[in-house]
């Protein structure tokens, strides 16, 4: 199997499945975020509970570095 770069990276495949909203997280709408501190890309700690506006929170799992323990 060979991997090919699509001609247009902004075009979705015709056979891409459309996700269905099962409503499993509907009860979370309007609830405050927990008081969890996360490190920002600027190395500062940001408490989720203090966010007042919309925010995009991207969390990447620790994958480790070669030669270093997790």
C-alpha cells in the first residue's frame, strides 16, 4: 500500500463518514470548566476555571523523548 499526498489538502474525500451527535455530552453545555491548571505554550499555567470567553483547548498526550524516562 502506498501513501500519496492528496492533490488538494483542503478537499475532503467523498467517502468520508459524517459523525453523528449521540447527545452523550449534551449535559455539559453551560457548565463551568473545572479548576485545572494546564501549562500554556508560553510556559505559564492557565486555570481552565478562569477562562471567561470561548477557548480552544488542545491537549497532546505525553509521547516521550528518546533516551529519557516518561
